DNA sequence: CTCGAACTTCACAGACCAGTGTACTAGGAG
DNA sequence: CTCCTAGTACACTGGTCTGTGAAGTTCGAG
C-alpha cells in the first residue's frame, strides 16, 4: 500500500525506460500535438530505441492513450483532493473551479483531452472513450454535490457548470484570456446563488 | 453590388478550380483534421492537380487559413443576422446562443477554430491570429449589447457569456451532449436575469 | 489573331511516417 | 548455471508528406 512510490501519480508500474518514454511523450504530445510528433523523436529524446518503445506500448495509438490517461489521473487527483477538503456541498461543487486556475498555469496549451479530440476524429480510437468518460465523470461530480446541497434541478445545473468549466479551459488558451478560471468560478457561484435563492 | 453570386458566403472571388479546392478542403479538414489530410488528397477530390492548388493558394498553411476564414465568415453572418433581428439589447446578447443549436446540427465535430488551435501550436501560424480575433469579436459583441442593456459590469458578464458559448461548442462535441446549446442559453439568461435584477 | 489566365500531366526531390526482424548484452532471481 | 526481463543496435519495408520544375492545353476577351 505504499502510495505513489515514484511520484508520478497513480500510473501503473512501468519499467524505467517506459517511464521516460511516457514522460517525454506527454511533454511532446501536449506541446506540439499528437500528429506532429513522431515515434522516432520520442524514442530519441527518451534515450531509448524504437524497439523498446514498441515492446512497452505496442503502438503509437496506445502510447497516446497512456499519455492522456496519466494526465487525466493527475487532474482528477487534484480535483478530488479539493472536493474532499471542501467544508460543504456547495463549496464541493465549486472545487473544480478552485483548482482550475493553478492547473492552467502549467497548462498553457489548454485541455489535452479537447486537443486530442480535435486530432482523433475516429470514434473507434481507444483514447476517445477515455475523453468522453472524463467529461461524464466531472459532470457526475457536479451533480452529486448539487444534489447533496439540495438545489432544485441538480442535473441541469451540473450541465451548466460543466459548460463553464470547459469554456474556461478553452477560453484560457484559445482566446488567450488569463482570467478565464476566475470568471468561470464567479459565474458558477452566481448560478448557484440564483438556483438556491 | 450583386450580393453573394455563388452562394458561398462573402468569400473573395475565386476561380472555379479554387472554389472546388476550398470546398473540398473545408470538408476534409473539418471532418478528419488538418494534419491528417494531405494536399494530394485535396487535389484529387477536387478534380484538380496539385499544381493548380499551389498556384491558387501558395501553401497548405494558407489553404488552411482560407478554410478557417470562410467558415468563420459563415458563422459571423449567421450571428449578425440574428443580432440585427433582436427586439432589444438583452435578446441581442442572447442571439449567438439562439443560432448555436442550429449551427451545431451541421457541425458535429465541434468548433473548427478550437480544433485548429489544437493542431497548430506555432503562435506564428497565419491562422492563429484569425482564431484569437474571432473570440475577441464575439466577446465584443456580447459587451456592446450588455452595455446598451445597462447591466452593471458588461465587461465581466461578456467574458462569462463567452465561457458559456465556448463551453457549449466543446461540450456538444467532446462530451457528446446534444443539449449543450440549450443549456448554455438558459445559463446565459439566468446570469443576465441575475445581473439586471 | 494573339495574349493571358486557368488548368493539365508527370516526374521528382528530400524528408518523414509507423512499425518490424534479427541478433545481441547486462543483471538479477531461482 | 540457467532463465527471464529490460534493453541495445540497426537495417529495412512500404508508404506518405509538402512542394517544385518544365512543358503543354483550352478558351474567352480584346
């Protein structure tokens, strides 16, 4: 039960080479885009041969999926920690907005899942299920907190909070608005106040 | 002054070949992604040679920019028409949300500008200026309508409406939520009601 | 009749792409 | 000693990528 022995989030055990491959791939995929980065580059920058990369991950598509999964796990851990620390259900519903600002400071290229969606039009791609699942998860977190807070229509309101959250992610990067997270939080609070008034 | 003689929006005059190239490129770029579509494919599907494509557009990057510009012009025309038909400033501020549902019915892959942003990490790419400018334009449209409506802080509220709008675009496609546009409109109306109360 | 715009054909360059086959080495555990 | 895991080295396949060069065709307007 030693939690997180290698300090990289709750990613399953990886060999040292695989760890380096995943770290390098994450940085390059996020920074330059998935299609724009070749496996040769990833292998070279990891100090590993392409053979090792394919022995560990099987294909580029699966490496892409591993990259998105690891990043998603880091994000979820952050959100869950904040939600668990919240004093009441309303603050718990706002927890994702509380951590969003800090997260975006290290994520100037926006949401990796949204960006990946843009590059992976095939609905059968293994990463696509992961992408929709993450959005569903966040929406459910909103809904559960709102239901516990006793707002009239938690499902509708959860959908609206999700809109604000995704909007903040994309507006921060695409529209180059550094205040997007704060604006989303205050809008969310306004909607909550309005609904519970 | 014959308006829009070829029914393709106010795109500048193009030769017949260039018109077909742009139409085909728009469809393929939007549907499959920019990096995933080669100029050979575009030329072949347009019934045109690669030579013609390069004679007309100069480079793939400029063709990409032309695609985004044409699509943006169609979207802006739709919004402006709805805003001009609005009976009062508040309805004018909601106009983008009114047309969003219908627009998304023909745009199941989400916002072409957001998708393009994901694929074009280089800030110097000619399309990047176009992308940020479009978001700035929409925000200004919100702000002007809200100022005329006399809400207390039109600038802040305009930013929040933009969040809802971008959030609806991305949630509709990425989170596969067909009700995103309606949810965004009702959230926007709630924020407006709250602000003007 | 001539000029020019639009377009064709086709070969070519030079780079990059994902992915595989074969043979080899270092180190730890049973 | 022997087996297993992780990794190395490296050539190679078959394909795609953007972009260019050179020469020829079609057709309408002046």
